C-alpha cells in the first residue's frame, strides 16, 4: 500500500506541466488554421477582382488605352468593395495586346502572425471581343 502512494505522489503536477508545454503548440496550430483560411479568402477576393477586370478589358471599346484605363480603375474599385480589410497594397496590371486582354492583380493577404507576409497573385486572361460582320 505504501508503494502505491509513493507512485501516485511522483505523478503529482505532471498534468499541469503537460498543459503548460502543449498550450503554446495548440495555439500556434489554431492561429495557422485561421491564417490559412484568411489567405484562401484573400486569394478568392484577388481572383474575383482579376476576373472582373478581365471582363471589362475584353469588352469592345474605341481604343486599347481606354479599355485598359477603364479596366484598371474598375478592378481597383471592385477590390475595394470586396476586400478592404482582407488584402493590402494591391497592384493591378492590365494589358491588351494581340487580341488578348490580361489582368494581373498582386496584393498582400492580411496576416495575424507578425512574422508572416503572404503575397497573393492572380491573373485572368481572355480574348478581346470584336464585331465581325458576316
């Protein structure tokens, strides 16, 4: 009976030590899961903005310069509507050459971890609409 008490006394406080050692690890895993979700959401926001800009850049217009400027402004506007707090420092590049319109949006995803900077780049390309009489 005495040895049973001695064994039980040696394990006193061991659960508290395990908890103290594992809690930071569990918190890091939880923060990484939230960060991954925020990154995926930022990717969707940036992709939707690139696709919206490409739809406008593909539309028939009087000149390529007008289409590019209009698509760039609309992409920035759409990005502000969707993800002001999700992405920062957006850069929109619109090109319209060779019958193709391409919109490339680059931004930084919001980060809850201080040592992590996540860059998001999405591109959308499509043919420029043209009227061709029969």
